[in-house]
């Protein structure tokens, strides 16, 4: 799938997140890109995460949507987030071995502490396979630190991330 016109966003290289952690050998190891309007990731679901024979498991597709929407809010609003609610509509099965493009974008800021995003999964033919909307709690770094949401390495990465020049 076409990747020109997109800039790779910084990612931590030292964590085990199932969706984006490069240190998780069983995970999706998603990388995120932007064109300044949306955050995207190209993903091929590994065989060990299948559902029905030769189809990606719906829970894994849900995870990809959660990750892409969360990263869209982190990128767009420069804040730490926690998922509050997601609604998903599965439109078309995703065959194993097929690369899909996940796209996420911020829909709106609901309040100082809440934002909504949209995520879609698009197959190689350009068809939408799944669509989701999510509500995310936005948390400032100091509150996240007080609540023990993440370690110091995550906070250093986040501070570098929001300080870096993004498209």
C-alpha cells in the first residue's frame, strides 16, 4: 500500500505494548505515520492471531482500531489518553496475510478531559473493513504521574514526542 507523503512518528523502542511495542514478539508491533491530517499504520495480522480459518480475529481488529484512534489523539492533542468507550462496526472480513491500512483522526474535543476519535481499517482494494468511534479520557502528564499510569521512561518519551517537530 502507498506510504509516500507520510512521515514516521516517533515510537518508544523499549516497551511491550501488545499493539505498538517492538519488544512484544507476540504483538502487532504497529508503527505510526502521519500526513498532518490523520495518523495511519499498515498492519498484517500475524497468523497466530487468526479467528475463523484464514480470517483475522475481530478482537485483534478492535485492538488495531483502539491503537490508531489513541495515537491520533496523542498526536493531535498532545496528551496522554485512556480508552473510555469504543463502538465498532465490522463491515468486511480481513483475510490473514492481507496488509490493511488503519487510519485514525480526532473527531472532536468534548471537554478538557475527553476527546473522540474515528478509526477505519481499509483493505488492499480500498474497501472499508471496519469502522470505529471512540471516547478517550485525556490526562495531563502530571495527573498521569500521580496516578502511576506509566513509568518515567514513558514520560520522557512523551515529552520528547510533543516537543519534536511533527508535520
